[in-house]
C-alpha cells in the first residue's frame, strides 16, 4: 500500500501555494471572498516577480490583517485613508509597486474623498475594492453599497432609499475620472471568474509599471456571516441580486 | 566671508529650511495664516533641485495620511496647517504616534474655537501637548519664538522625529509665521538615498528583500496584553524624551523675585516686559520653554524655590498655566494672564498684570 509520503513528491505535485502567501491561518469566515482574492493577488505578485518592490496598504475592516497573509511590506491605514497613504508612498517611491486593498465601507463611505481625489490625480497605484455590500468586521451593518431591500443590522427590514439613501456605484463614478486608466468589476465565485479576476489584477499592475494612472479592480464578493447565509446560498444570492445591480465587466480600459 | 543672512517671513523660513535640510516630501492644504509655506515650496520647484516632492492634497485628512505613507517608508515628510486644519489631522497623528512613524507637523496657530479668526493665538497648547487624538500618546512639541527658530526647528524636529520614531509638532502662531526677521538658513544637505534609509531606518517599508521579515507599519494589536506592552514601550520613550530633550531659555532669572513663563510670540512680548520692569527696579525674570513636550518642569520647580510668584502669559484662556502649576506643586502662587481670540498683549499690559497679580497679589 502507498504511504502518503510516497505520493507527496516534487514530481507528483500539480499545484502548490505561492511562497508570497504566508503560512498563517486566515481568520476569514468559510465562504468569504477575501481568501480567494488574497491568494490570486499573492500569485500575481509572485508571477510578475514584484515581491521585493511591492508595498501594500491594508484597510480597516475584515482585511485589516492582510499583512499577516501576504509576504510583502505593508502599511495599515486608518479607515478610508488608504488611497492617501498610498499616494504618500508612491510619490516618494515612484519605482515601487503600490496597491490598496479596501472594502466598501472603507472605500465608498468614510474614504470617498481620498478615493476620488487619488483617482482624479491619476496616482499610479492599484486599488483593489472588495464590494460585499455590508460591514463585515463590525458585524453586518449597512454599507454604502448595500442594495435596496437588502437587510443589515442597521437596516434590519432592508435598505430603504427614503431613509438610507441609495447604493453607491463607486466604480462607475471613478470610471468618469480622467486619472483612471482601468476600472473593472469582477467576482471570484467560480473558477472561471477567479481566472478573470487574476487577469484583471495582472493588467492593473502592468498599468502601474507603464505609469498609466489609477487602476481599480472591484470584486463583487460574498459575506456569508454578515448576510447570514451558507456560503453556497451566499454565492447564489450574489448572482441573483448583486450582479443585476453591480454588472460585471470592464467599465474603462484605456 | 560673512554669514548668508536673509530677511523673510517665518512661514517662508520653514519652507526654505525644509528644502535645504533634505526633506523628501511636503503634503499640505491651504489655510490662513500659513499658506506661504506651500506657496514658497511650489515657487522654489525643489523637485528639480533636491528631488523633494511637494503636493497639494484634497484635505488635511489626506495630507496627514500622505505623511503616514511617506514616513513609513523612512522618508522625511512634513506638513503645515493652522488650528482648524490641525484638528482634522488628529486622527492621522494618533495613528502616526501609535505606529511610531516620524514626521514633522507645523501648526501656525490662529484663534478659536471653531472657525475662529485668522489672527494669532496660543489656544492649541492642550491639543498639541496633551494628545489631541485618542489614546495615550505624546508628540514632541517645539515652540519657536523667532523666524530664526522657525528655520532651526525644521532640522531639530526631524532629528528628534527619527531619533524617537515619533511625530514632532512645531507649535508656532500667526505672529511668528507672518512676521519678517533676519534669518541664517541651514546649510544644504542632500536627501537620504534608499541605501541610507535602509541602514538608518531598518523598519522602513521599501519593499521586502528575501533577507529580512516583512516590515509592517501598524498601530493595531488586538490582544490586550500585546497592546499594553506596546503602550508601555511608548511611555518609556516619552519618559526618555523628558529626561533627554528638554529645552528652554532664561532671561534675568538668576536674581529674579518674580517669574514669567511664556513661549513663542508671548515670550517676545514678555522679554520686553522684563526689560521695562528691570528699569523700574523690579526683579522680574522670564523662562521660555522651547520644548512644550517635554516641559521644563524641573527648572521651573527650582525657580519656584527662589521666586515669590509665577505668571504664565499665553494668548489663551490659560492652558500652559496648568503645567506650570504641576511643576511648582503648590510651592508659590501661579497665575495666568492672557488675551484671547487673536489679541496680542502689549509689554506694558503684561507688566500691569505682573504688578496686580504677582507683586500686589
């Protein structure tokens, strides 16, 4: 009978974890999109050979500990301020690769000004925008991107525009700014979508290398804990309810 | 060859000194009475000479976070603003202090509260010295009293910021920022190279080589025992500042029977008050704190053994007076005299207060 150690040999390996991803056990909930996005981001950093030049800016929110998982230098920004922090880094280290990793509350509520102005200056950075329509870290409150009718702990009977205002399509706004060169909306709920998102990340970092301006990769994501659904149901709910409002695809590609 | 003496405003001296000592980046937002700092920098175009970056941000919130980014990379970064703008920076300042990121922030104080006035005041002492943002932290606070010190404190500020990995504030005011005096500018120094930064600031995020662990600029420690340990480390640093970095200046203190404590522009007024008093035979002295944090408590305590009373003169409703009282610890009476809302007291006004509160009191 074959022992497991006889099977795990370099010549038999068909898949491995990129060394850019650390061995730390992730704190993300089962079904959360962050883990997948972290993985492909780490793969992109490895495959492009930019680990030693890349500086990440982590947000406040569930991805606050991104620096524990991706083996590069990091700054942990205050809530919403990541694009300003990234501006400071990139302006002083123009040869490095700089990205922010932000959630919807961070990027589209408290950090709206920093996001819009960094993009409007055309800062040569990549912005990765995780849009799951909810505040995950603080326990499922309404986000600027919570869609109409969607319940959250601060709108338990669903988002009501008369009281709560409308969900914000931040990527559509950013696509109108001359400073952005690439604005795309992707997802990571199927293998095919994961591959497309990874390609989008490669393109975004290539844009930065070519100093083309700001690239934004929005990933419409699930938060099964915040949504109070199983991971499978969360994926289905996202496809049925989020995608019709947040349509996938490139909003700008110059 | 004589010294290169120039005549300029305090705000202009800040900008000129920044370029000369090799500052890497200035990020700011316009506000009166300090807009000349960024205007001077932009007019000088230092990006063509030293390579210094100058950027007008969309807000003071963005400016201070650009400092957090640039400072975390081990670069010399600075901003300047005035009171309402500094209020907006408090969030960023507590992150910078918590994450131990060096930087220089210049506050050219105007009268408040609220939108207040564009005239000079010293009413941001508490905010500068006692924290301002949330959490247990301290800034090193320098109080220039002349255009010369505006220039000198830029270098001093960066030396201290990097020595302690801590934000430094120059607490100036509308008088010092706007008045013109002669100044000897610091000699030109080149900016640090990336290799120099790596050697001097091994914590800096310049990209992670295979030879070291990743550098992370963060103030977050979710485990309370780790957070307590980090706080103790910060407190030990502040204690070391108190032991090693106190700066002050004395005028006629040796035989003084009465003492004024005043900083910044008030100290200039009070220096004249002391001269007038001495002409009248009143043994008045002046102690001028140059560092407000750390505060010259020990020296004030020593002088309290000799004088009959102390007057804290500030253009505020009485803020530094609390630190003077703590220093004196009840030994002699401590009074406050100040004008508010942008009013600057005259030397004779201060002498009247000395007479009424200290001598007659």
